């Protein structure tokens, strides 16, 4: 009997007050047809109501796609996820306390699927200690509605005198996942996907609790016609299959049409990747690239840190390191912007829970991450600021466990204008937001925890480089052309430690030709 149904029928199966799981990573592997159909049903019928929405990574385009479709008051009552920075409709509801929001480290969210599937009490881990996730601080509660609910989703546990956090399991009643092809029997393949995020884990978690698994695919094919080596979710784990319309079937938010170089089907020359223009974003990426070491496993965060990948490609040593994204893709050159998570010329595409096994256990040599706020102790906030709840994404797992952490971004935020020429940097117009402040709004990275684990930590900007010491952050380098007092210290709420031998950043960083950098 065929399991193929319409999107309208599939979303009609969702009842009030159930828990809906949605798979995908930013713009890859997103069940857009199903999410759009759910929005349409609710707007027409005001049903289903009061859902609990769960997803691991961000699922949105910063506008109206992904779970922005369900960011409607009354449709969702509780939100559990790692990141909503690209889901403005859910963000509005969170800030307005129209739903109770809980932000959990991304590696924990995908490992929770495994725990739920195995009917285990939860995920026991060190990840999140001394950050906002720790119940001694905020316990993952992202807004007042979550505080007022009285629900605790994480607890502090001691084992052999050591602190751990237990993130509690919960049943998921129904889920939407996305595949490449689905046969009439319900087998789902992923060979055309740029990311293999959490499809299998989510399906098993739902199925083992008697829930309903709905898979959206690019194309439905005859039963038994799929290559078994490509089948990632077996028909026994799938209840219904929905074929997406052409308009709703996006390969990534960066490209609606299929790009075979992202799935590993073809290889394109890396020199075909456009060279970044020389601006303060590239300066940050270039200075970050000086920290790279041959043969190391490196993670890149979203935003300015992904400039490191572009620089590595331009300088010709991208193949000497392994760049990775928490989506699970290793090797190649990661895309930036709304393509984040996908990679040009990947060497391997892991599942999201699998890459976090690598990260959580200390297998990551180095990471480049962004920073919205930094205090004198070296604590960093990326998850809640300026009236927005963003969530940590994979930031907590990565920043706590990488051997070396490089926070990489502009010195000030908002409308910064610079001029770069003749090996020097000039600040034309200062950014409107101060990043180095006395008190950060939320602790996403704990400098105290980093000191306990012996991490090496740098803070890299276009005009200054700092390092974490036992006494706080220390200024170690400044860009040629900038003034220490006028361009740096005047735009910090605190005075940092200053190295006795303050260095100039390498002037090659500020010239328009290749740096000739080797690692």
C-alpha cells in the first residue's frame, strides 16, 4: 500500500497540544512544503493550537521560510531548540512572551533525539556548565514565559564529585523530515542533500514513541527502486511521504536549484570560487588564517568566521586542513550566509549528531566563532542581546571543547566603515555598537570554564587582537594605521590588560594581493 499523501492531508494529522519535531539545518534539508501547508491550515482553521515545537539547528532564512511559517501566535505555545536567529517570526513571539522558549546547545538537541529514541532519561554531559544553560544561571530559559512556566528542562548532577548537566528527554508526537527521493513504500534516500542532519534520529525518536513520521521528498519513485546504499531512513520508520512542489523544493536557501558540488556528486575547481574583496570582514578572516596549522580539524561559525575558509581557498592551503561545520560536513570550502552548513567539494558528510560526538569529546583542534558581547574576564555572549533571543546554536559545544578558540569579528557592531590600503587600516566611520562591555547580557562562553580546562583563547578583530589570560583579556596586537587610544581603548567600556610588547598585525593582511601565507 502506498504511503504517498498530499501535504494537506499530512498536516491534518497534527492535533492540538502535540509536540512537532522539524528537521534540517538553516536552509538545507528543510521540509518547506509541509511547513507552508501547516501555516495555511492554521490561518484558515485556527487549528492545531498550542503546539510544542522542537528543532535542533536553526530552520529559517531570516525572512519567511522554514519555521517562520509556524511563528504565529496561538499555533506554538512552547519552543525548544538551539537557535532562532534566522526565524524572526518565532523571535517576535519569544520576545513578547507569547510562547515559552528554551534554548539548548545544538549538540545536546541532536543527542536528545538519540536519548528519546532509546527511551533514556536524557543527555548527561558537561556541555553548558557555567553558561546560561546551567540551572545555577538561567537553566536554558530564554524568556520570562519560560521562567513563569515553572518547568525545568535541565538539572545539575554530581558524579564522583564532578558537575554534569542532565537535559531531560520528552516524547515527540509527530515530525517533518526532508529527503531526496522517497519510494511508495516509504524508504527515504538523501543522496542529493547537501546536509544529512538529523533525519534518521528524529524519525526513530518519534516512531519509538508511537508517533507519526512524515517525510517530504523531491520526487516519489516506484517501490523498491532506490539503491539501498542511499536509503538512510527505512520504510519501517516512515508513515507518510509527501512530494514537494517545484516552488517549495529548495536545495539550500542560497540556491533553489540543485547544486551537485554541494552533495559531493561532482567536484569543481576550488579556484572557481570567487575571491573576497578586501574589506574588514576579509581582514578578520586573514588574521584568523594565521592561526591555522596543517592537518588540523577546524570548525567555522556563521558570519565573519566563514571568511577564514575563503582566505584558505585563495591562499591555496584549504586542502592542508579539514574545515568542518556543525551540520556534519567535513572538508572542502564551506559556504557562508544562508548557505551555511553546506560545503563546496565536501570530503565527508556526517550526520549532525555524529559530528557533535567528535566535537564534544575534544576532537576539534580549533574553531573560529563570532562574538556579540565580550567582557573584561573574557566571557562571550552570542545568544541573547539587543532585544533579541538568538540561541547558542552549536556555539556552546564547540567553544567549550575545541582545543583552541578564536572569536572572530569586527571590533564594533553596526555600520562600521573602513579604508584599507598600502598595508594600513583607517577607521572612516565607527560602528554604532560597542562589543567590549562591562557586563554581558548572557554567558554563552565561560572564561572561567576555559581557564579550568586550559583552553587557548583569542579575540580577533580587524584592528586589534586579544588573548585570554588568568587575569582577563590582554591586548596583544593592533593594526597598522590605527591609534591605540582613539580607535581601540575609546570604544571599550573597560581597559584591557596590554602586553608589554604590543605587536603590529602583519601588514600583508591589509594589502590587496595574496598574502603568500603558508601553514
